[in-house]
């Protein structure tokens, strides 16, 4: 995983030190378990996008992950019946 993240960051021009893999995976887990599985990649993308439009950097990423994680952990509406099931 470390090699992958390092190469990915290099290719995308993202400072690897700004990527907290554990926090990202925690957010994905919370979204998958408390919302529904397909919410995991969407939630992590939107959190990253939110951090980027607020200037990027470790502080903005951490804030976006925290906000999205709080929402996912508190979510109680259950899965959206219109979402196609993953195969």
C-alpha cells in the first residue's frame, strides 16, 4: 500500500505527507457500514474534493475527513433502495 500511495501521489502531484491513509480508510469504512457500500468511494472522493476547493493541504483534508466521518457515523437513514446492488 505504501508504494502504491507514493506512486499515486507522485503521478497526481499530491504531497505524500498530506495523505493519511488510515483516516481515509476509516472514512471509507464508516460510509460503507453506516450508509451503504457504494458510499465509501464517493464519500472519500467528495471529502478530498472539498479539501481541495478549500485550499488543499493537510489541515483541510483532516477537516473534510472529520466532517464526512461524523456524518457517516451518525447516518441512520439506511441504504437507498434506488442504488444498484454491487455484484
